[in-house]
């Protein structure tokens, strides 16, 4: 069985956005909490739904009714641009 997003789309779907994303503090905090690991939850909050609609978080429904949250490529890029995740750079010479 392939994992699907909460909205029924396949989780590997990448969504391109033509408008900038604006986040409130709670949404940014949720995004930062997800930067290193996926999270399992049984409550999908408005913050998570907003991040999902912005294309920053995948909501993957499990068979037992829970949801697994994971950052999308866009979510990782946004965190990197904010300096929250280290960018893949060659090391500086000593």
C-alpha cells in the first residue's frame, strides 16, 4: 500500500506555488518542530492544515486513523532559507 496524503494525493507529489507563503508564529513553530523528524499524531490542528495547504508539510494517513507529518521539499527549502537547517555546503578551508 502506498502512503497517501491526508487529502488523498500520493505523498510524493510536489506542489509548486506561485504566491509567497505567509506563516503565523504557531505555524512556524510547528514547522520548526518537524525539521528533524516526522511526527505521528491523532489530531490534525489548523496549523498543520495551513502548512499542508501551503505545501510545506505532508499529512500521511495511516491505516489506524492516525496521521504522520513530514516536511516537503518546499518546507525544507524554507527552513534552509531561514537558517534553521544547515545548507549542504562544502567545508571551508582552515
